[in-house]
C-alpha cells in the first residue's frame, strides 16, 4: 500500500500504481492538513474577503468578484469550460499516473480542498475508473489545465470514462464502481485543475521506460561487439578514470561485466590486424553514459515535481494566508523532458549504426549479408534496418524542443 502524504514519489512507484501493481491510500496526516487548509477557505468566505480562486473569476477575469451564492456554480463552470481537449485519449497507465499525482499534490494540504476530493481520486484509482483525457490541449505554461479538467469532469460524474475497458459516460462508470461523484465547493475546481500532473505523468512513465532502454542498449551493444569479434579494450577502467563522468564509468563497467566470460572476444586478442573498432562500438561508454546522465537529471526533476504543490493560489493554514504565485508553470519539467528526448535520439542513433554494421556485408566481418544464409533468395534483415532508419528520422522530428515556444493566452494575462 502506497500511503500518500504529499511526498516525493519515485518513477518506480508511479509506474507500479499506473499499471495496477500497487494500492493507494491517504495518510492521516494528509487528511488533517486538508481539513486545516479547508478551514482557511471557509473563514475567507465567511468574512467576505476577496481572494483569487476562492471568490473571483479566473485569468483575465480575475478582477470579477463572485457572490457567495454563486461559488459552487463558479467551480462547476470552471471545470466544464476548461475541459476542451482534443485528440485520442491518453493511455490508461498515463491517466492513472495523473490521478495518483494529483491526489498526492492535494495531500500536501496547501490547496484548500476537503479530504473527500483527494479520497475520490484515490477511489477512482482503486476501483478502476479511468477518465477519458484527450492528449492535446495543454500548453504547459498554466499547468495542464485542459487535461486536468477532463480528470475533474469524471470526478464530478460528467464527461466520459473507461471502466473495465469499456468507454462510457462518467456517471455510469462512477455508479458501477460505487463512487459518489464530487459536489465541488469553493476553490475545489481550481484545486483540481492547476498543476503539471499531465506532463509529469506522461514524462515520468516515458523516463521509466527510457531507464530500462538504457540498460538494454548496453546488452545489445555487448552482443554486437561479440558478433563482430571486436575488442573490449576501449572499456578498460583506466581509460574512463581519465574522464570520470559517472555515466561513462557505469556503462564501461557494465560492458566489462557483460563481456567478462566471453569466449568469442579471445579471437581478437592475437594476430588480429584491426587496431581499433568503429565509434558505434568503441564509444558506447561515452554515448550511453551521457544518456544515463541526462536521464538521471530528468528523473530528479520529475521526482521533485511529484512532491511539489503546483496549484495556485496556495493556502497556508499556519498564517491563514492565501498567496498567488506561479508554481503551475511547466518550465522545469518541459526543459528536463526535452533534454531527455534529445539524448534518447542519440541512443537510438548509435544503436541503428550497430545494426548497419551487423547487416552490411562490407562491415560485418564475414557474417552473412543481412544475416541470411541464402542471400538473394532471402533478404534477411535488409528492410529491418530500413525500418530502424525510418524510426530514427521520426524521432529527430519529435525531439524538436517543445519548451522553446511561447504564445500568450487568456487575453494576455497568461503571457
């Protein structure tokens, strides 16, 4: 059982919940913090104070004061009007990760929401209600407003959701799961919408996969080295001690271990005219290691974000203050994920070059052309290498940094 307390979550924990391998609950401390912050909101309403997000409009309309008898309608309208994403839905795992991360943010107790709001999201996780969240519609600068609005829409029994693999109206899914839809109170719609949980969920799961791929790349590279009867001399510990980047040292050590009992490599130790191998084999520690360094940095950013409050405004119970800031801005996550995407293109590129060396009869050290025993009659892996090239080309396009664009929204308020 993963007990949410607003703590930093690891990529492994996110993946375990996203794929249904771990149960989730809310800590007693989180419930108390939620009660405390909610008390501040109730006091503001009772005293008639004007506070953004509690009794005002939003964005360009933030200077409009909302009367007390319209505060519930305000939150409901916010969710409905913001749920305007388009495109195919996020995967079930990505959506479940969003539910987890949003519940964990609320558990910090700085959003002014009641405990039942976090408990409803957790119940959806536990009972398999998965909101239909279109993948397009967020620019990230105001957080992931549209994706989180679709999540909130299901929580209030509107919109669409998946339940046991079937797409249906959210009220039906919630009813089948035995979950009472939320009745939003003041501030609670905004508390569900403001944040970076879509980009963090999608990026976190992608990084979790990337970490495994970084390990697999070493194994594939070592196998290629053996198949081509190349030398592991370039992985000598002394070479990498002279350039002590942590990732490079780790990969070199990993490759040495993978090749430690190799019988094939012995053929290169004596009477081999080749002096050194191609970069795609010799430079694996440098390239794979640099990728590991990038993934390590991106992971640190994502995991920090999982335990961060990205709502606005924030409610501080100790001082009974409500402060507006910009924690919803996605720059830290966007920069880290752009960096990771660029690194992964290079990891894929060096892998494709090793494929070329295996199948090209001019480079593969006597292996059959395209690894087929009947060249001509059979084409072997000729087109498989072409597919690899096509994927690399697509990756290069997709790795164009998303964080370099900046277009104003909300009447220039969100510039």
